[in-house]
C-alpha cells in the first residue's frame, strides 16, 4: 500500500493516460497550483464538490490547474 501523503507534503510525480491515450504527467504542470480531483459518478459528494469547485476555476484560471481524475474503474468511458 502506498504511504499517505500529509498535508503540505509534495505529491509524488505520477502519470495517467486520458481516454485518447495521451499521457499526462504531474511534473508537466510544475509552477502551477494543482488540484487533483478524484471523482466518481457513483459518489454523491462529487456532485457537491462540482457545484462548489467549478465557480472557482474562472477565478483561478491563471494560477491553478484542476485535474479531473475518474477514480472508479467500473464507469463507462462515454
């Protein structure tokens, strides 16, 4: 099991593929504030986060990158 990262600790570099098989690396966004949002359509809390997070994105657009990561392997790709 991976160790838990404490608040304020640097996240380890990792990479993920999107649905078009394009690779995305956390290190490619160095210099930005990065929000990693692990979501699932099956999670009721995710809908609440969407409603609260989306309005901030316009304000943050020049400083913050929000990475939406579907964390439920059972969800369809479309």
